[in-house]
């Protein structure tokens, strides 16, 4: 399996870096960096901090996706798959959406999304007069 080097910087001491659950996992789990329990209400979209920033190598992107365990509870990544390109250098934040009809508790350090790295290919656009 090919690997790329992604540099991380913790912005708060309690931030957890992404981690793969298994050796063959395509996506690494992302935890949120909140210190108190929060409630996500039905149909609410809220941005949650991860407490870290990262530098993705040129030619790659990170795709932010819902975790199956969270989706089964009705919490999904609002813009999934969200794309983070190599030019994004600020804190990674996760947009969560509650698609249930009940409030859902979001806990400190909870794994809420997954991140998959992929190569980027840019298109060259050409106009044809036909």
C-alpha cells in the first residue's frame, strides 16, 4: 500500500490526530476537539473543530466522509464528501448534520468522520466550435 507524508500541527493540547482502525483501512477516523458535550438538534448543521491543522502534499486531497457508525445514528457530514486540498492550511473543521427528528449528543473526543487521501488530477478545458 502506498503512503504519503502528511504533516500535522495540534492547535489545542487535547486534539487527537486521525488514526486508522485497521492496517487495511482506506479512511482514518477524525475526532472532534470540544471540551464539553454539545447537542445537535434535528436538521441542524454545525461546524465542529478538530483541533489540528495539516499540510497535504501537492497533488493530493483529503476527502471528509461520514462514518457508518455515526450515520446509523442520523449524524452525517453535511457536505460529504468534503474536499480539503493542499492549499488549505487552517484548522480542519467538520460540518455535521442531524438528519433525525431528535436531538443527538455530541461528546468530547468523539469520532465523527473519516478522512481518505487521494491523488488529484486537474482537467485542461478546451472549447470546440461544433
